[in-house]
C-alpha cells in the first residue's frame, strides 16, 4: 500500500478552476468573433470550483498573485473524492480487483494517513 501511496503522491494531475459553464447551440458558437461575450450561469460573487481530474474537490475565491490569477481555497470537500480524483490516472491503483474505484478499506487507509500528516 505504501508503494501505491508514494506513486499517487508523485502524480501530476490536472488542476482546473471552473469559472462557470453553459450550453449553447452550435449556430451561436460558430458566430463568435473576437470581442464576443459569453454569459455564464454563475453569479459574479459566487465561489469558483476547483477540480482535480475534472472532479470538483474544493471551492474558492479568485485572487491576484503578482500579475497572475490564483484561487484562495475557502472550502475543501470530501477527502474520499480527492483521493479517487488523484488516483484516476492510475487504473492499477484506482482499481481493486474487479472494481473501478478505490475500495473502502484503501480509501480509509489513505484518508487516515492524510489526516495523520503522513501524506
């Protein structure tokens, strides 16, 4: 288990901040030009979603860091969801026998190690 855990902790995973989303007809999309504005379904004061491997795991507020954007995390969600999201690119770790997810005991072990500061 520690070898799997070491492998998970060394993974580079996509971290995405989602500003908002919406569906649009293709005819609207092909008419975009520079300067077009797309209104999103999120209020400007709402927190942004932080995703790992396209799984929402936290929320936060947009901040300016020097000349870059950043996100100040205000809420961190379910620990199990974070672990499964990090392991998603490693099927041999994420799968337990015939299952496509981390088993309950594996997730509990990983969560306990994270909480104990071993991760």
